[in-house]
C-alpha cells in the first residue's frame, strides 16, 4: 500500500472510533455536561476536531506559500482550550458527529489530492513532513483525548482494545522509519501504563529506546508513565 492509502485507512479508523465512542459509555456518561476542568466525552471529541482543522488550515497555507497565524504558545493554550469549551459546550451529539464527519472528509480529501512525494516533504517553516503533521493532529491527538476520558472513567480494557498492538502496528507501518516506529510504540507503552499493565509498558519501552533514543529524556517526565517510576525494571532502562 502507498503512504496515502495507509494514512487514509488510519484516518477512517479514528473517525469511526470518534463516532462510535458513545456506544461504550453509560447513558449517564452520554448525557453528562462537561465542566472547564472535567470535560465530557462530547467535549473531548469536539476539542479534537477544532484543533485538527486548525492544523490543517496552517498546513494548507504553508503549502500554498502563505504564512499561518502565530502558533498557539503553551502559555496561552489553556486559554484557547477554555474558549473552545465555552463555544461548544452546549452542542448536541449529532452536532459533534457532524463535526467529526466534516473534519475527516476534509482531511481525506486533502490526502487524496496530494502525492506521496508531497506528503513526505517538509513544508517551509516546519520541522515535520506533511504526513507527520496529519498523523499528529488527526490521529494521535484525538487518540490521546479518548485515552484521557477512558482512563478517568475506569475503562482501561477499552483503551487497549482501541489502541493496542494491532492499532500500533498500523501506525508504525505508515513509513519505514525507525524513529517513527519508536514513536508509535512509545504511544503503546503509554497505553499500557495508563491501563495499569506495567510489565507490558516497560517491555515496550525497552523496544522503543533503541529505535528512538530521544524519547528517553521525555519519558523521564511524561506523566503518562508516572505509575512506572517506582518499578526497578523501569529504572533499569536508564542505567
């Protein structure tokens, strides 16, 4: 399969996961109204679509030779996220589904219109190739928000069912690049750690670090791995 085909396949998987996500929830969880510091499942999904469209807007501008607006710096990201919450907190599930479908129709159309060669290029002013920007904004970012919700509500097994070995293998197979494969399996280690599968998480990290050594430093402060820090096998990864 081409990069385009593999990318679209994963994008469609994420879209399906976002659309079917409420099926895994209780009626009370589906009806839950979010709060600024405790988002509902619907809030998590809408938030992901807003940022996905923001990043695609910027990517399209870059490829057209334009200059995107100033990036959202970390110090004002919370303010932006609060603004997104306030604007969409009263949206219905149907409105959330419409946003998901429109967002993923748009990105699929973008990918179909461009060659593998262009997707592999690094746009002016960027550090990542176009496909990585798409994978980050339309696959990994929404995935992390579904993780967050599932973990907060005790659905550890569901995290693994959605984002376990099979999903990770498809993500890693997007391109033949060891550093990217390390990133994909690092995400799997985070899934296992969040789900309380400490041994699996540590075994996966042992596989990751030779592929992507730069992730060692990040793993020392990544909150996703906090419940591993007291484990001797985790500490041994850095000795």
